[in-house]
C-alpha cells in the first residue's frame, strides 16, 4: 500500500478533474451549489427524524482515497448523508445531500450496548459513533439548509463538513486538516487563497449580522472596514504593516463581546447561550491610530493610521468540536492567514478549570510564550460581576493558574490608545519634543465591558493592554510572533 492514495500516492487524473470543479474561485469565494427542486422535496423528510441524533462515520475509500471516512447523521431509522445507493468502492461521488430511510450506509447491525460502536477506528464496515446530540431547533434548521447540496468535494464540501455543520454549525473536516496526508497531497494543487478557504463555511450558509453601534456617545478606536473568513491576498508590505491581534479563551468568556468594543459596533455575534456561539474563525479588519516604528521620514516612534486585524476564534473547550479538531483548526487558520501575531489575548471569566488551563497551555507552547511573553495579554473578563475588592484576586488566581508571569511594556505616554482616545495626543510634530515621557503598560488586567453601560476605565485598559506594539531594536522595530514557515521551524 502506500500513502493516502494507495500505492501511487497521487490523485487519479479523472478524480482531480472532478474534484477541482468543486474548488472555490478567487472572485466568488466558497459557495455550495444547491438543486432547489430536489431540496424542496428532501427537506420535508427531515421532519421524520426523532429527537436523538447520532453523527456516525464508516471507513469508505472514496475517489481513490484510501482510509477515508464517510460521515452521516441518523436517528437509527432515518439518515441524512451526502450520497446514494449508487456509491461503490473507489467511485468519485456524483451526488447530493439527501435523506432516506433505507438501510444505514452498510446495513451493519447496531453494536451491543449502544446504537453504534464508538471504540475501534480500524474496523472496515463498522459504523463508529462520533457524537450523540439532540435535534434542537437550530439543528433541524441546519438539516434543512444542507438538503440538496450538489457540489461534493473531498477538500471543500465532503460528508464530514456537512455532518459537523448540521451537528454544531462548524464547516470542518478533520480529514483535510493540516497535518493529514490528504491535505499534504491536495494542497499542492491549490492556490494560496484556496488553501485559506479550506474548512471555511460556504457563503450561502453564513448569516449576515447587522452592525449596530454599541455605545452611542463613544468613539470607536478601530474603524471597521470588513469582516472576512480568509484574508485577501495583500502585498507583502501590507501584510507586514498590519497589527494583528488574536483572542483566545474558553467558550463564553466574552471574546466576541470584547471584539465588538474595539469597533464600538456589533461586528461579531456575542450572546449568552448554553452552547458555543462563535462557530467559525473570523478576521475583522479596520484602521486605528497606532504606534509606528521610526520610518525614513519620521525619526521617532509616532502615531499613524495602521491596518488592524482582530481575530475572533471558536471558544476553547467548545461545546461542539472535540479539542484536537478545534486546536488544529485554529492553528491552521492563524498560520494560513497571518504572517505574524502582534498580540495574543487570553480571555477567561468565572472559574478557570483544569480543561481551560490545559487548552490555553497548548496555545502558549505553540506560540512560544516563553520567548514572546511580551506579546501576550491575560484578561480576566466579566469583572463587573465581582466586588471591586475581588477583581484583583481573581486576576491573580487566573494568572497563577496560567503561569502568566507579571510582564509590563514600556511605551511613550502619547502612544497609548487611551491618550489617543482622550485627545491628549499632541500629534507627531510636538510629540517629538515630549519623547522622554514614558509609561508602563501592564499585560494582565481584570475588566468588565457590557453593551448596556460604557465602563470607560475598563475600555482604556482593554485598548492599552492589547494595542501597544512591543518595541525592539530589530530592523522592523517590532517584536512579533512569527507564524510563517520560513520564519519558524517549530510551527
Ligand atoms: N457581565 C458581563 N457579561 C459579559 C461580559 N463579556 C461578555 N459577557 C456576556 O457573556 C456572554 C458570552 O459572551 P460572548 O462574547 O458570546 O463570549 P465568547 O467568548 O465569544 O463565546 P464563544 O463564541 O462561545 O466562544 C454574552 O451574554 C455576553 O453579553 C462582561 O464583561 N461582563
Ligand atoms: Mg464568540
């Protein structure tokens, strides 16, 4: 045998021809095609499913790919899957998402002690239960949404994408993630933009969020320009110039709400819910008056309008995606879209559990906290819910658990975002005269920001602790966490 594609380890030409038809073009982004008349017919069948659903998989060579798992959703009687009875081993599927009450994909008998086996991945013809979940109204809606999708693609729209989307709203396939053989083989045939769009929700399945102003009397520090799922191809200079902030933390800790505060607008969905809210990684771009390293025109550090990208991530310990899949997804999206990170913001709230600590520690290691500690900020969020005297204790406890240390940055007073917002910045000309005025900036803070009331001090804390570059003496002037392959061998 050989690698993922058998002994040849190269996709068959016929399969590649068919597969590439399903790949997104740069102009149109990632789309799914839906056969509307088929959809109308199929989606009424979704009402037949009982309340208890299972996301299952079965090993099934597909389009020449060995060790590929076909995913489907079933209640034990009715099944939603990408495919039909004409599927035979090794075929390139030519089908649509459908619902039937025929035999389960292989007709295998349910395993003892549960509907399906959930233990042994290696068995052929064995149905493996990945996840049991309830048919909530949101699940029922997503089942109907995917009915009739026709453009199956191993890389962009396979059965796992569809099933994970139905179960939890994430358009994700662990089988095409970075690190898999399939990804390695197929990525060679893709453009850079196509690679960025892997595991990205198709446009038709995304809901437009109406942007509303958060606090009527406040100014936005970052002016929103666009929200994207994959960063556009920008020039090397633009890429290098942007100030990139990534928020990471447990689900529900308030990451999306903090992002809305940077823009003073509801750019990201933030709400209290039993399950995770943000189910895709989004890049919010805008501009802000930020510190810039000396240039050939200006000798000193100064303020200038710069592009800012703020990344909202799916919450760690997500209620839907298992940790290894989620971590791989976040890493591939960050690496694939950003050349460097200026600031990593860890956001926690309430109790910090062992699971939270473990997940955060993984990202600390991956982003080399021990080297780049000045590029990390730790936020104990929702501190408005605590008594004033308990805030510092909660922050202290969190930082102890996350081994955050107690790091500070030093920066010219006038370059602080709070100075800019409060209008005390005298501008580049007179700034040069006041260059000696320095201030310390702490990289850990307890804050509470809610849409109902602007807490100005907390707002300033958020901006000051996350939007000051780490100044150093390298050629570029900034210390950044490199993400690109060339800059970094361990990523
Ligand atoms: N009181 C208070 N509530 C907050 C604060 N920040 C967020 N919340 C609330 O907490 C809930 C979750 O906030 P989100 O912004 O959706 O949290 P998230 O971290 O993005 O969650 P996921 O997308 O699931 O990872 C919402 O109801 C917010 O209004 C805060 O500082 N104080
Ligand atoms: Mg969120």
